[in-house]
C-alpha cells in the first residue's frame, strides 16, 4: 500500500501491523478502510479516497465475522464491495436481545470501554458489574463514567459504591453542568485511542462526546418525564475527536447478555474469587459448607451478598449460553453430515452412469 494511503488513514489508527494484515488484499487491488457507521442494511467506511457506503460481498454475507461487521472494524473494499474484515484486536460482543443464541458485535478494535452509568436515579451497580464483565471479555481496558453527577444526592457515596464493584477499572464522576471529571475523561481519550461508550439510553453518552470536544458533534435529547432515556443514538458510529482520539457511540442497550464472557466475569469479580480461594473446600458452593470464607465475609459485609449473588447469576447465564451454543453447533454438524451424505448418494456411479 502506498505511503499516501497510510497517511490518509493514520488519523483512524492505521499502523504497520494493520498494513501487514492487509497486504494479501492489496495484491488483489483492494483498498483498506475503517467502518465508521453501521445502520440497518448500510455500512459506511472511511477509505483513503473518502467515505463510502458499501454493501457486503456475497461470501462475507454468508460467513460474517462473529457478531457481524461493526463500527471500528478494519476492512478491505474491492470493486465497490466490502470483501473482508481484518483480524480484530478487541471486540465487544453481547448476546442479541431476545431468545436467539447469537452474538452482536457492538464495537471492534477498541482500546477503552467506557461503562456509562447515570446518577440521576442512583448508580445501578448490578448493570455496572455486567457491563464490566463484557468489556473485560472484549480485551479492552474498562473505565466507569458516572454521568449526571450533579444530580447525585451523595456523590462521594456513589463513587465509593461504584469503586467497590469496579475492581481494577477507573471510576470517574462526570457532569456536563459543572464540568466535573472532564479533565480525567480527556486523559482517557488520548490521541490515537479508540474508545466505546456503552450504557443505557439517557445516560448522557452523546453529551459526553460534546463535552470533551467543546462543540455539538452528536445530537442529544432530554430524558422523558418519567426519568427514562430517549434513544438519541440509533446506530453505531465511530467519531473522530479534535484531540486525536476516536469514540464509538452506541445506541442505548436495555439488554446486555453474556457472550464468551467467562474470563471477563473472572476479571470483574476478582475480589470474590480471591475470597473463594480461602475456603476450606476447593469446590465450595458458599452455601452450607464449613470453613467458607465467602459466607464469613458476607456476614461482615451485607453489600458483598449482592455482589456474590450477581457473580452467580452471570456465571449461570454464561453456562446456559455455552450449553445452547454447543447444542446448536452439534445440530449444525449433524445437518452438514446429512447434507453431505445426500450429495454423495445423488452423484452418478462412475461405472454405470446412474
């Protein structure tokens, strides 16, 4: 690829490693690009020649990357078609809403996952835990943003409660009204960093982007009269900030189902697992076993009971997803074998021609 192309994509995070991954596609005349927006049936890609809306090539529709093409993906564009997705460094995956056991890719190749939680109705600690597990599982570094901090009855209490469940993730209280936490947020969004904003509708995700940029880059809307958020953002979009960082703004998500999240759950509940290692029995269920360090800690700290219950809930959810996926994969293997057998039976015998 020419140095001019590399310079044209540098502001989007293009580097030597990506150039090496793209080399086989360049030989076929493709150009690289990064997905900047995903709508239903439409993908916008920033290429060295400018932004373009491109459809997926047939083979990519039949065999898409896990969770589908998403904002932040690096791709190959050839003859007006999106023909390939380069290997992802990180990817934030969730189970699609509803009963289907399928993944949805929310953002790819992100460095920081910003877990956004509004304080207007109090910090939702269980949702913070759930989202952190998914961010840890993505491979990105998580941070928690407590937005609308000016609406908190006790900001210090909310910060302490969030830090108790955030583990190694940084927690920042942010307010667009009095500019609390803006400098800390800007420090997270250093030049070259790609971040993803993940939170419910009305959490102030788009407002955060505008706050950091000191300009109206994304549309915002007030919350409803009942305090619930409005769906201002309806698509996944990669936004280049003036300071050199990139942010994936995502629609508000009511459901955040686990997906390949076992390691993320372990990282998110490292404190609970550290306590469990002190139990007398290695397979302790933390219920009636003697010498259970977790039950002893819960007796001394009532808030730990909810955290342990949350850990169990996410583990059970992940186990159910794993079982359903394995069942689907097993059924698919059987279908493939039957299809192959039928194809063999339908082939004419070379000796008889029948």
